[in-house]
């Protein structure tokens, strides 16, 4: 039997959940018999060098930039060459720029898998306000262009959370619904398990994510302030970087908690940071799923998080942590304080967090993904 040839395409390997998942999928697929896998990126950026060693990874510069004015910029020459050389049975694209490239060149008989890591704005439906917003109208133009290249028979769309599933059912035409697959994302559990004898410090809080507006880490500065007023002198470790770094520092200085806010920048081996911490805190106002929450749970950390909609699929309120429904620093701090003070509660949540996260391991996830691939190819062959 000929090997199943699978090409994963993503814009880059900068720090991010989609990039890390794509790498983990390819690493696990590479262990399977009768599978050949390649990871292709549209740019050479790679901040996961410690994970891509030995992985079949290439850079294939390409771009598709549609324009309403007719001045579209399209260059897929090198990507076409990759397709001609590798001859994949499946092209699995991650993130919107890669999706545009993947749909521009579709080999005959090739299954196209779209990994919907978030509710991308370009897929939103036309509305009255669209007519008065240049960006919304451009998004709708791109959606129409993309759908014309999207063959329902050759397409599978992976919804990574119930929130994303509902978004797709609302925004994609009915002919595409049968190709939507609900498959929660996964992590490499073995990478994040806390080694025996390693114990975290409950007064060390940790959060992981790029310093962006929707990640909302500035909210956590207020939480640290509130905890101090309650008598809990915690430290907040922030792993990640981005444009809001200065705003976070300024807020910490204003609240006189700068010495308790540790901005670590981009961290390669984040599991080591998790093992030394006691509680994971997460402040994103929107979260497509929240792989970092699962990573924290695997390391034994209860999670206190704002409700980002997608993360409802990985949170069991009162069991593996607390899901806070409103942006209230005092309420958030009170839940962290419960975990600091109550040993029984902390240990129960820590144990359940580890057990719960084990359901999201990359090995059974890839088993399910291979079923999606084979089912799609069987349908194409009929």
C-alpha cells in the first residue's frame, strides 16, 4: 500500500498555539507507518527550533492578497513546486494566509483540510453595517472569493471548539456543513507532566500568551494588586511578548506592583516555568480553545480564567479551576485566594486537572485526525 502523503501548511512557526499544534501533529504523524508528512511554512520564521529538529520542514514563500480594486497580488509558484514534488493526498492548512494559498492551487483528487483555529473575521456574514465598513466589506469580498475555490466534496473543516462549530454553522453555506468536523485540539501530554519530586509555589502565578489586546494580561496586574490587599504577596510570571508590554509595565508601576510582575518574554521550554508555578491565570477576552490551559493542567496547575467562550470546552468550573464570567479583578482575585488558602481545594483541583487534561493527548488526537483523512479520501474515491 502506498504511503499516505500529508502536507501541513502554516504561515510561520512564530510562537503561538496553532504553530505548536501543527508541529506536534507532524511529529506524531511521522511516527506512524505508511505515512509521509511534510510541514511547509510561507516564511522562514521559526521560534520552535527545539521542536522541529528532525522534522520534515521546508519554507515555501507564497502569498495571496485579494483586492476589491482588481490589484490582487498572487504568487504561488514555489508552493506549486512543492505540490508537484511531494504529491500530497492531503493538504492541511492552518491560519488564514495559508488557507488562501492552499485554495489557490488544488491538486486533483487531493483532500483539503482547513483547521479553524479561531473564528476568522473574513468568514463573517454580510450585514447592513458591512456596507459602511471598508474592512468588513473587504472581508466579505475575500470570503466570496474563497468559497468559489472551496469544493464541498474535497473539503473538511475542523472546528476546534463548540464556539467555533457554531460560528461555522452560522457563517458557511449549508453545502459545506457536512464537511465540518468537531475535533478539540490536543497537546503532547508527556512534555508537560510535572516530574516526580517537583513542587510548584502556590504564590507564583503564571500566564502564557502573546501580549495582545485580546489576551488582556493588563487585567492580571489589577488582580495582583487586589491579592496584595488581601494579604497574598503573589508573583505573576508572564511568558510572552508583544505590543502591549509597555502598557503592562506602566499599569504595574501605577499600581505599585512592578516588583511582582515578571515579564519573561518568549520562553522556549515553558513546561519548566509551569512546574515551578502553583496556579495558572488566564485573562483572554476571547479564546478559541486554550491549549495553554491544558498545558497548565497537565503540570498540575488549577486554572483561573475569564470566560473566552472557546475555553468553556476545557474548563470544569469548581473542578479543574474557576471560569469567571465577567471582567472583575476583585472576583478573579477572590478565586485565586481560595486556591492559595485552601489546601484541600487546591489538591483536589490539581489532581482533577491532571486527569482531565490527559483526555487531550496528541496520540489519540492524531488517531482521530487520520480517520478524518481516510473518510475524506474514501468519499473522493467514490
